[in-house]
C-alpha cells in the first residue's frame, strides 16, 4: 500500500495519515507520516512522524501511539518532541572537547589581543601543559582533579607559567559555560577551589622584577648613549626620557607626535591598560626627535628597523645593553624614574604614577580621578630630563659627580 500510494492522503486510522506529494518540476514522489491528535483540553496538533522511506507503517503506528498517550495526559506531543530535540542537541554540544573550546576561545579573542604573539603563547602553553591531560575530553567532564593533574607538575618548578595556565583554563571553561557547553562551578577558579589545594605563588616563587639601574647612574649612562650613533641608542634615550615601555617606544610613529605642542599621544590599542596616554615631551625629548627625523621610514616609524617598513626589533635594547656591559633591562628604567621621583623630588605620588600610565588599584580613587595630571607631569618630565643630563651653560653633559649638589626638583 505504501509503495504504490499515489499523490494524496491515505488514512490509516485514529489520526495517522500517509501524505503523498509530487514535485511539479521533477515529478519526485515524497511520502511522509502525519498524525493529527487532540491534546487534552481541546487543542489540535499535527505532528510529522518522519519519511515513509525511513519509517515503516509499524514504526509510524508505534510513534503515533506514544504521541496519543502524551496527548491524553495533557502533554503537547509537538512541544514534547521539540524539548527532546533541544535536550539531545544540548547533550551533543556538551560533548565538545576542551581543545575545541580552547581553539574557539582563541579565535574569538584574537582580534582583541595586541599582537599575534599573545595568541601563540595561549595556544603553546595549553598544548604543552593541558591538552595531553584533558584536551580531548568533553569540556563538561573537566573537574578539579583534572585541572590539578595539569598544574601539579609545574606549580613549584614553573610557577609563573603554571599561574598563566590556570588562568587560561579558567577563561576557556567560563567561555564554555556561557556558550552552554558545560554547567556548574569553574574548577580552575582560584578562590574557593584551587587556593585550598595549591600554595600561593608568593610562597612558592619570589616575584622577579626587571633589573633596574640605580637612578644616580642614569646621567652618566645617558651621556654614554649620546656618543653612540645608532637607532637603538636614540630610541633607548627616548624611552628613558619619556619613562615609557619598550613596545610603546619602538612602535612609535610620527603621526602620534605633535612637535608644536610637545606631546606624544599613544593610542589605546598600544597601551597595556588599553587607555590613550598623552606623554608630555621635555625639551630634550623634542630635540632628540628632531635629530632623528631623517630616519623616518616608509611606514612612519620614528625608530625604523633594518627594513624601513618595520619598526626597531624588541631585542634591540637588550643587545645594546649587553654591548654596553649593563646588566639591566630597558623596562627597568621606569623603576629608575619612579625611585628618582620619590626620593629626589617633591612631586605627588599620583603624578609619578600617571607618568608611568599605571592604573590605580583603588577603584574608588580611580572613579574620582577626572584628570591625567598632564600639567604636573610636564613639569615632572622636564625635571627628569634635566637630571638625566641636559647640557649645562658650558655645553658639557652634567655627570653624576656634578649632579650631587643639585637641588631637589620642585613642583
């Protein structure tokens, strides 16, 4: 009967029907089982039970019988079927692996990260320490025991790396929960979870600060830099005079500089805190910029690298400091500046912190901060430039010996 059925509707009984249709263009015959059923209360539902090519008459009758039972109990069989499908889809979604979630997380956040290196670090640390433990397991199955299995071997020996791995696991699991791939508490969360199982980082490994030059030695060092005719030396002088970070200096462009107003505006996407930062340029910093203007590359870099289309390498300062025999880091000069400001000047702490573009840890204080203290910072950076070795009246560089008697810089 089913095989020979022609276009139309064949009634099996008790609401079960075989609907046969023909495609007008191709002539293809389609047959499907349909059930009309009245739910307790009076509403009528038409429920598709599947194609007759896949569902036999006996199977169709069985499905119809189950739907009628639901209808008698006042349950809408159509709504029940949709809910069942949704539950199956949710279950299938939860079967997605941790590795798949991690890869999706990185792809979703890649555009918001400063550079491709950050995304690569994310992937490499998870590949090295996590995926071999539970990367291919369903993300729903990740629990505290599995997280501990990944962190235990490296928590005491590679504490900084282990801390980042934990944070990344936590981020991926939080993302998976929001997407509906898992439920429950985040087993990689520190508070209330791992803090009970692992010793704090501070007790396992001391924080290693960037090696910094004592501020008293900076003037002589700046004089030595001034004798070197290289892009790296000029860039390092500029970094010291502006108390900025390495990435902020080497990626600086002429389009960010306003020589007339003596201001360098660093875009938010190049700042650690993702906030635009205005740097007041001292007279020495402006003079330095004017001296390197012929170095402008095709891409507008202030300090171009070997290729004009690329900026100075982030290894340039390290190599320069090695050649000069200085066991410090470029970043450490920010510390030199900060200690000098605290010990040798009367400028407020807030002014020095703003000069370093530090984000206030006190949220209440930050909420009331309505200014970047620019005018005060301009005076501070001029004082710093004078300390670093501005030429004196005789055209000589002020060394640390002659600087000892210098009066404290004033606001």
